[in-house]
């Protein structure tokens, strides 16, 4: 049976070729058809005696005899048109002719041969015998209607998304199956992904293992009166492996797996989305026990009643209502578990998240250092890497990277190694890959003036100097003034993986970010557009501290965060808005003055760093340590870095790049 199905899938037939063939035949008929029958003309029916008279008097120009009908048609000479059609109203067209019934082919042949021998036609008349083709004229008569019919079928098939693989309209994409589910079914024998393929996410895997155990041994829970969870919602940032985790659940449970996206339910036709939901659950019940996975469920599960501006019930809300009914349902979905994934759980409808529908929310967070190491091990399996590659080093240097980011790093490292003709992927290739992904492509050919280069060097040295002398600032790894992407310079840091941040930590980070602008004002005498990215980050951080985290002296312990969509009213007054603006300005001004004071105190060391940057275009933590000495406050991450030489720590984890607009050159 399996081989037959494969043969059916392989022997696909496209109706497009049928349309092309029909159009080619019709075009051929029109092009090669009898010009005389296609040209507008007037034909007068006469008796055979009159026909003989016209031939004897030399009226004839061309003669065509039809054997099947027993008729003969003679076209007239131009000078004799008026002899046969004396009135203008009887004469139409360009090639008038006469038609008559001839007694027999032999007598007609004898008559024409006689008149030719007598010189009546002056050698200008010829005759032939042609077979009549009744289907020919029928096709030509019905050609416009046939063209309209095939054109309508073609358009409808396009609107409905094509046909099934076997050439008919019975598939899920057929013209009569617009309301059918578009879910892709993966049979239990085809599910190859297991928990071994999902590196990290130990907490999330622990929660979904219970679902797997229930699908394998349902009696273990039902005997105690327990019920299977109807749904589990995977919530987390993009690229953390939510879809992969759902596939692993189906592979471990060895059950059929229906996979589709939330946008597959949405259609321009009214009622199609709800119909697809019903069809999906009907198929799932037939395959029970099974798993339904809906990726990006926020496309259909957005909270209702938030878009009243556009009117009342729309198609998306009807689809959501049907989904709620099927999940809670008046019937039982025994053995059907729904897994859904989203990175915007805050906008989902509350009715969708309640117990009995999505009974549990499984948070799939960004991996920590140990989980990143496991992810590296998975993605490095097919790569020919060097034997001395330190995975602990790579995992420590990539905080904040998701599983997709790490996969991209491994692939980019392999491409870089192949580009340089290496036989294996080495540590330097991975370092270049991370620089390429975060900072962008290195542009060594970008032309900069001496003054621009000095400005960028002073700016980046300001970041390095201030961050080195602040207790809670992120440890410095590398500073470069080589342009990457749209950035003219960049400072790489290694932030600590903290679960919470204190006010003092955030203020130190703001001060370090403002060190570049402060260095420009102190040591150049003017400011440039290179600090635009710094100012954007500092402003957002300050507003978050004041308006969301309650870290302001004048507005303490207040949070004005509101995640409601289409919120046209601020949750605070105009007076409070002025106070928030004033507090943000005060906070930024204090940290800016603090950065300037620190740079004034460490002016000589800052000048040395800037000089090294102009000469070498890159400095590492070791160079900063040679100038200022060891940092007074060693962090846990810095202790980890001590085991690696500074010139090898070319991993950028927090890109503090200074971008400039094309019309705003650095002065």
C-alpha cells in the first residue's frame, strides 16, 4: 500500500497542459481555416441552368465542388458582380459567389472540361473537390464559449489554490474543497524527531513528557480519575525551538501529527476558517490518539473585541469561536491533544487560555550556558570541526543566543571556512561567524578621513574607559573601529546572565553607554551623529525605569505599563507625563555628567587607548588592563574569561555599535 501511494504522488498531472493544447488546436483551426469561408461574403443560390449560363458567359473565377453535399460554389469575376447582384442591398462583402446543386460529379466534370476547351474561362478558372467536415464548423462556432468555460475553470482553480496531486479536485487545495483543512499530516511511522534532537529546554521537555506518557499509557491516569490535558501552549521568544519541541512530542509518543499555521485558517471567503477548523478536528478524531500543532496561533487567536473600529464580527473572530467550541466542545475529543506555539501570549483571547482548553502554558525561554553547550553539540554533528574546539568557551561567549541563532553561527562558520579553503572549521571561523552575524559584514574598504577615524577612536575609547571603572558595567571583550554593516565602530561586551537587575546596575550601564558621547564633547569639543544608537538605547532604558519599573525618586513604586491593544488613552495624566519626561531627562543628565567626570579623571589612559585604536583598529581587554590595571570589581564572567587569552576572545555578545545616517557624516 505504501508503494502505491508513492506512485500516486509521483504521477502528477497538470491541467495546465490541457489548456495549452486546447488553445493551440483552436488557434490552428483559425489560422489554417479556409480564408474564403472566414471572409465576409454574399452567396446567391441559383439553379444549375443559371450556373451553366454564368460559366459560359465567363462570370466564373474559381469553382469549388463539395462531394458530400453535392453543391458547387463559384466565385464571380469582379467585372460581373453587378450582373448577378444588380442592387446594392443584395451585394455585401468582398468575394460574392453563387451556389447550386450539381446532378453528378461526372456531368459537372464533363461540362467544366468542355468550357475550358472552348476558352470560356480563358485559363483563369480552376476547380477542385473537397470533403465537407461538419465538426470543423461546430468547433469554430462554439470556440468563444469553450474559451470562456476553460478560462473560468482556470481562474477558479487559481483562486482555490490549485488541485490535488492526482489531478482532480478531491485534494485539500481543490476548487470544491476550499473549506477543507490544510493541515499537513505526519504519520506516526514518519515522525523522526525525538527529544534527543531537542538540545537544552530541560524544563519544557519535562512538562511535555507527561503528555507523551499519557498518550502511551492513558490507562495509568484514567484509572485514578484523571483527564488528559486538552491543550498546551508553548510560549517563548522566536527561535527557541517551540516547533521542534512539538514535533519531538509526536515522535516520542509515536502518534499521528497534524501541523499547520494559524494563518492557514484565515481566508477571504466568509465561513471558510470555521469550516477548516471543523474539518481539522474531524480528521484528528479519526486518527485518535493524535496531536494537533498550530504554529503562530496568535494569527487566529487574537483577543476579540479589540478592533471594533472596522465593524462587528469578522471572519477571524468566527474562526476563533469555532476553535473554542471544538476545544471545549459539546462532544469529546478523546486522545486528541492540541499543542500551539506563540511569542505573543499577551494578545491571545482569555477564553482560549482558560483551563479546559489550553490547560497549561509551557515557557520555552532562551537557553542558559549549559543548554547552549548542548545546542552547539547538536548543530556541530554534521560539521567537520577541529579537535581542539572548546564548546564551553563558545557557550559562555554567546549569552542571549537562541537555538536558531546558534544554528546560524554553526552554518556561517562552515561557510566562512569553505570560503577561505579550510579543510576543517576552526575556532577562528566561529569567532568570525559571530562577528558577522551580530556586527554585520566587515567593510575594510570604506573610506574615512583622518578626522573621522580619530573621532570614532575617541568615542570607542570612551566606552571602554568608563565601563572599565564602573562596578556593574558589563565586562569589556573587544573594541574596534573597523566599520561593520551600518556601524562605524563597535564595542563588544560580555554581559552577566542575571535574572533581575538592580537600579544601580542599570545606571552603571547607562553611564557606560554615554561614555562615547561624553568623550567626544570633552576631547574633541563638538559632538557627532555617531552616538545616535547610544542615545536611543539610553532613552528607552530611562523611560522603562521611570514609567514601568518605578525606579524614579519623584514617581516611586508606580508602573504605567499597559499591554492592551488599540489603547488610545495613556494611563496617566498630562502632569504625570511631564514628571516622567523631567525624571528621564534628570536621570540621563546625571549619568552623562558622571561619565564626563570619570573621563576627565582618566584622561591620560583614555588618550592612550584612543591612540592604540587609531594604530591597530582593534583593542582587547588585555590592552585596557595594561593601561588601567585590573578592574576593581571582578565579575564571575571575567573570572571565566581569564582562562582564555584576550586576543582570542573575539566574541561579540552585546553590540554597542555607533551608526550614522547617510546624510549625517561624522565631523
